[in-house]
């Protein structure tokens, strides 16, 4: 099978290598002057759409619409969004943004604990492909599943995309809080557990499957984020603790909060990240979080 990858950066190249490991042929559509090394590629993204039924969009959330406009998929294409977050302009799910920009109706999303550097170095990992259509899931799983990457299918498209949006937010918080004086494994464990609970609470209110948040897209991805230094969103949190501001995770958090308000769900950790981006000292944010009233763990 010939599999298209839109995006010639490190993530696009990692997906292409997973496609090769699964016994298929990738074709990367790139925009940079230098083509990806040692991988089949073209500077004309429309060629990718024309020659590959299955397309993975391996760009940042802010570039998904641009990638789709350049590639111009048709109703003959299956499009899997492999980026994280929400559309930064509209706050829409990225699969909705894809459908707004082209004629493709068969869409899905990829998430899970798959650090780019580890994939490029031959590491073992896994992911979940979500779509409301079984045929879409099956095609994407076939394209990726191999001895080094376990690909699973899910029908919970919204839940997997919500995890993909919230993991960067929680990763940023882990990096930020971990840099505070006196922070230890207890605080880290609390943030991991309560971050997942916060994400699941919103997901259930939106109609998502509870199992998604305890799976690869949720707990699996979040554990991978803090296992080793170098994750961009974790490092963004570390930088915030030193006074710098990375708008990526903050932009996602800001977009998620109105969604939560509409369904009556409180997101204290997400709200804390936004407040810190607006000037609240991290030590004060921790104090506010720790002074919240007691509740049952499921609350």
C-alpha cells in the first residue's frame, strides 16, 4: 500500500518510517526547500493526494488547514490527523477542520505514546487510530501496525482528539510545577492523576468513552510525556517556570475552557495554566489548587 504523509518534519518522517516497518511505501509531501533524507518525497502535496488513498497529516495544529489546502484531498481520500490540539482559529476539532477545507469525508485521528526521537531511533511504541468508520480505522491500522509499533482502533473520535488536546496542557503543567522549589514525585503523581481525571470528566460530559482516557491516548501518552526530558510541551512548562511563555499549550487550554463551561465542567488545572500565563505566580497557583475543598476521588 502507498501511504501519504503531509508534513516533512520530524513527526512526518517518523510516521513514514512506521509505514515502512509495516511493509508499506510512504510518500511525504513537504514544503521546505530540503527534502526529507532517505525517504520518498515530493514538494507537490497534490501528488500525494492523487497517488495515495490514505493520508496522515503530520503537522502542528496551526498548520493542518494549510496542509489540507495544499494537498487538496478528495472524497477518494482517507485523512488521518496525527497532530495534537484544536484548530487555533476556530477551536474546532482538527478532523472538523479537515472536512471544512476539502471534500474528504472519511477522517480519523491518531494519538498515543509515540515520542518522535524514539521512533526515529527504532524504539518500540504504540498508538490508537480513532474514526467513526470501521473501514477508516482498519486501513490506518494496517498502514502502521508492525513489530515495532502496535496500532489499535477506536470508534471514540472525539475522546481521542480530546486526549490529544489535553495531554500538551498537562505536560506543560508537569514541566512548570516540576521546576518549583520543593516539587517532588508526589506533586508529579498528583498532577498526572488529577489531570487525567479532569480530562475524563470533560470527555464524559461531551459523550466520549470513559475507557479512552485510561488507554494509550490518555494515560499512555501522559506517562510518556514525563518519562524523559525533551518533550516540547514539558519543556514549555519548564520555560514558563523561568519566566518564558510558550503559547502552544496555553492556546489549547484557552480554547478548551469555553467548551467545558458549556457542559458545566470545572477544569481547575487547565484554568491554573491559563491564569499563570496571565501573570499568576506558579507558587500562588499551587496554593490555590491545594486549598480547594475536599471531594471524592471521582469528583
